[in-house]
C-alpha cells in the first residue's frame, strides 16, 4: 500500500462539519478558474506532508479533511507525517512519490526551497486572483523572506502569537496590580520582582519568557550574513536581547522558572509566551487545578512599542514534485478562506487572515476563554522577519551556550557573544568545506 511506512490519517468527513463548511458559502475560484488547465472532477487523493508544523489528528480532520470533502466531494486529503527530519524527506524524494502539498513552518519553507520540493505559487496566485492583502502582513513578510525573495512559495494557514498570561489569584493574594497593556520589558521585570518570596515552604516566582534565541526575533536579529556566510551574533542587537534575559533572571525565583510552575504548581505569576498556553489552560477548565487567570499584551521595547516577536506559524505549500498541483492549490484556497479560518479560530487555532472580525472570535468555543481580555493581545504587531540563511541552525548551540555562560557561569555578555560568534563561524566553515 502506498505510504505503508508512514503514518497516514484517513480524511473522514464529519456530518456536522460538512454542514458548517459546505453549502451556503460562496465557492472560491480554483487556481485554474481563469486558466486553461482547470482541475477536473475526477476522483483524486491528495497527500499532505506534515513537516515540522504541529497539527493534531482531530484538527486535521476538522479543519482540513472534512471541509475539503464537503466542498469538493471528488477530493480526498490524507496526511503523511514526516517523523525522520531530513532523512525522512530524502526517503520521500527518492521514492518518487512525494506528497502533493505540504503543511510546514517558516523554517521548512527555506528547507524545501533548498531541496527544490516546493512550487513557486506566483502563477497560481495570479491565475486564481487570490488576494494576498487579506493575509496578516507579518505572515506574508515571513513567507517571502524564508522563500528567498519576492516570490511566494507558501501561503499562511494559521499563526502563533504572543501574550502575557497571568495568575489573577496570585496578584490578588499579594495585593499587586494586574499587568497592563503597552508594558515594556523594564515594566514587567519590575512587576515580576514583587513576587520574589518564599511562604510556607513555597517559592513564588514572577516571570517566565521565551528563550534567548527566540527573544532575538523581537528585534528582527539575523544570525548569519547571507553575503559573507559569517555569523552576526556579537553585536548591539543581540546584546540588547541578552541584557533583558539577564535582568529577568537576576530576580530571585525567575531563573529556572518553567511552565509547570504556572500551570501545575501555580506559584508563577506571569508567562510571556506563545498562544499554545491557551490549550493547556483549557485542559484545566472544570478540574481541581483550574485557577483564575487572564491575558494582556506581550511586552515590548520602548523603541519598538506594540511589537511582539516575528510572525511564526504554519504554512501551506504545493509540492513541486506532485502530480496534482492545480487541485492542491484549490485546496489551499479553500482552507485559507474566511469560513474555515473562522471555524478554526473559534476553536483556538489563530487565523492567518488580517480580518479583525475573525481575530476577535478567537477561542469563542473554548470554555476557559470566556471573559478573557483577548483583544488586548492583538494590539501588538509582529516584528519584521530576519533574513534567513541555510546556516542559521548552526548558531543554535552557540546561542544556547552563550545564554548559559552569562546566566550561570558568571561570564560577561560581550565575551559570551564573542565566543558564540566564533563557534558559529567555525561550524559554518566546516559545513562549507564539507560541501566542496
């Protein structure tokens, strides 16, 4: 059987979703609606490669497989999960049966461009009349940056966003005012210090934040110069991000803070993090572990107000090696249309569209989201994307080592970043030489 070595999920159509997503919606124009190679109504199975981007079996069934079957009964979508990274991709390419479309992250946009496995979507976009202005500007910037230029190789499907989650019970208990919209990093660091205490054998903490490398995305910091293939870590931008991380961790209790301290122990006051926390909080709803919480805007720098990290999320691409490219793009058009985007946003997967009405529906079907200050979160815009290169991954370990050095080993930030840049350059040089 085809794909017998991969996990395949049958795309069953749920009656309720067929009703919700089919019928009375306006039929979008297919990618070949104005062209000569129109998709036929001949039964076809499209295989969608899940590569890096996260999607559950339930989400795939509800937001992809069922809506496609409802709108286009002759099209069946089945998912193939890449569980073996680059080796898995090599196996699929050599098999001669590469999937028809891909569900990928921004990093995988570039990876598939390098492999030659993703189709240039410009002709399909032009032929169909797809309006790219309907998508979040930051998401389109990211798509183009990681696609290598002005051409589009991936269409945004859903986005990750940033928020400040806080435990209202702890704020009330210690008589501290709730975090506000528009806070800077200095503001939230000072606020977090008010929770540094030990009571009845419990250590209370103020703040958990993304990693050092992730924090660099708020300042659109590149890692490698694409013109010289030299690392660009030892500079004022990375020093600025390092100082924020160091100041946060200098407050007692913040160093070593984890998500478990917020969700399980409930001794952590605030989490400045990705929207995945909403799903975790939803699971606590109605259980003994449920607590009183809310959200507000992600902190920003004074010179970059109302700006969070760069746009990350999940994208859809047509395979350059597939045999059903027109049908694959037709599916992408459907899945990025307002009905499906609205459906998934209500269920907690955030839309890639810039439609404010749909954005404000976020979490409408989630019990834990009722009454939450979600509108405050969307006052932030995504930071512009940094310019990616094929060697960025080689800086991951040096950046992590740098953070460990200036947080745990007493090293000054300048020395830590200089060593990280030197280590990155050695790794890049070794890889370049290995290709010769």
